[in-house]
C-alpha cells in the first residue's frame, strides 16, 4: 500500500500548486457626503470578501482624490447606509477600466 500513499500525496501536492484564476473584484458605486467638505460626490468603493469597503477606487471630486486623500469616506456612516447606484464587477487582475 506504499505506492497508493505516494500517489495520494502527489495528487494532494498537485492540487495545491494548481494555478487558479484571480477572483473578480466587486466595486460599489454610490453618492456620499464628502467628509472633507466637497459636498455630494460619486465614489467607487472596492469591496473585500466580506462586503466591507476596502479602498476608494474613484472619486468625482477631482482626479487625484483616491490616491491623494485619506479615504475617510469609506468609514462614514453614509457609505454603508445609502443605496448603491451601481455594482461593478471587474476582472481579478488589470486596471479598473469601464467599458462603454
């Protein structure tokens, strides 16, 4: 029975090293009140596996907002209480580009 154990171990190792496609990224688009006083802005939130806001992908305040600001809007109550305007599904890899 030694060869069966060897085959099982080899099959288990092969399953762990199998290349899997990256999981799709879910983005929630909604209108929220900017905590920095910019009024109502349209924000795209990247969701993690549990559905919480992980990061801000895009903000309509100005083009450099998501990487430059502190992303405090993802922790605001409005970001969770308001309804989403759209749910976007992006591929697991690559940039966040919209298809018109």
